[in-house]
């Protein structure tokens, strides 16, 4: 790949990132069309159900797409989903060459898109800027390759590792700025995962507060295109009823339960899902791998976990998370509040280790993003 090709493909990656808040189960894709060393068309996948990146770029290019070189961050699709195949549009436009970053790992595509283009005389090159391609669609790639979504765990704590106040559980530990920052992570996620204990304790809505999103996001999208993540609530003891905010606000909620609640059957926004459970210390427990496999089968790419210490501890101990996001407030709460984690390790000097990705000051707090290593 020469420097000019890299420049155009880099531009396609920059465009692709703009879709992070609205594409739901599909990958983020950017496309740049070049004719006679000039960009004649460009586009990206803007929102779920909308035109793919290639179509947006071809519409902009019009007649100038003929004989052009097309730069794409991912192999073009060759099957009819919510929209027609992008390969057909490229063939119809009689482009000369396609330069793509990577093959699509989705078995529906995975090389078939390139093969179809080649059969119609279009030159194809791919295998460039692979690190950028992986970073762009890390969640989609993981789900396609493993059947399990990317799982991010978010927690907030005091300096002494406490996650709530003993007297007033509804009092925020972190600052307004940190809570605004959380909205960005929510908006980039397909699912917000929590538990009935959190719902009963805090009665949260677990929605994206779109008014708190950064200006650049609100300038890019009408609020109707910014995704509302599905709320998935682990409720194996069937404690959630019509009185809670997540039931009353008419947004999509999936309840993971052991028994169907007939009182909720008539609510179209509520889906009750029965998944395998088991007994441990006389408590009904959910098979979390079954849950994540179920979400993967339903094309969920990214799960954002907002729960208390019990679920968080289990996820970390079982090495099920891909990313840990910790907001830490510069205050000490004291021993009457709950600890960040409740993890008992066997007395053989093992520890659970993390690698710090970045540390950022958010208002008066700090945000630490980490990825876990295996139990060592």
C-alpha cells in the first residue's frame, strides 16, 4: 500500500468512527471513492437500518463512480439484510478497484463479497491497516468469532473502595461530570446489563440521557438515531413488577427470569426470557455464559454492565469481562458502606491482575480504563 492509498483508507476509518452511537448490531464502516486523485464520494454507516457506507459514498459520487477506486474499512456485504448487497451497487456503478482493510469475519460474507467483485472484473486488494480495523469493530469481531458480546463493566467508588453511602443509597459518589461521561459509554452499547437488586435499591432508568451527550454527537445525529440500549435485567427470583421505572418508561427491557410473570405479558416493550439456572448455597443462580451466548445469538455486540458488587465480583472472578471502567471519587466514605468487590481467592498467592489502558481526569474524579489478565 502506497502513501496515497493509506491516506484515503485512513479517511475512511475516520468516517467510520462517526457511526459509533447508532449502528447497533452491524459493524462500523467508512468508504471513500477516488477518481483521478480526487475524492468524489464518501460516506459511512450512519444508523441501524440506514444505507451502508458504500451506498452513501456511491450516491455522493454519482456518475464519477465509474472507473473509480473505492476504499472501504471492511469487506462489502454480498447478501440482502435490511438493505440490498453493497457488492451489487459497486458492480452496477462499474468501479475499477476496491481496496479494503480487512475481510469480514461474518460467515455470511467472509470472502464472498470479494469473490463476487472479482467475478465481475473489479480488482480487489485487502489486508491493510489491520490494527485499525480490529480497534474500530472490536465488539462486532469478538461476537462473530466467539458468539459472546464484548462485556464492559462500569463501577464508581470512593478512595477507600466503597460503592455507596450507608445512610442514603441514592446519593451520588461521583461528580456530575463523571455521570455525563457514562452517557457516552451507554450510547455506544447495545445492552445495559443490571440486576433486580440494583433496580430495587435505586429504581434507575438505565437510559441514555441524550441531552448530556457531547455537542459533537448531538450535531451528528438527530436524537431519534442515537441508540437506546436494551435494558437486560437479571431477575431469576421474579422481583421486578410494574412499579419500577424500567417497566413504566415504555423502552425495551429484557427480564431474565425463572418464571413468566403474566402481569407483564401485555406490555410490548417487555420481553421475559427463561434461561438455565442452578442452585448454589440454596440460592437460584443464573448461568452467565448461557446469558451472554443468548445475547450473542441475538446480535448484541456490546454489553455495558452497571450493577453492584455481587455481579461485578462474579464477572471478574470468572474472567468474563473484556474491559473495566472505574470512576474514582476523591473522598473517603468509611466502613459502613459496601465494598467495591467481594472476591475470595484461594490462599495460594493468586491475584487478579489488570492492565491500565488509560487514566483521565473527569471533573473532580478520575476515570481508569483497564483490561483484565487471566487469574495469575
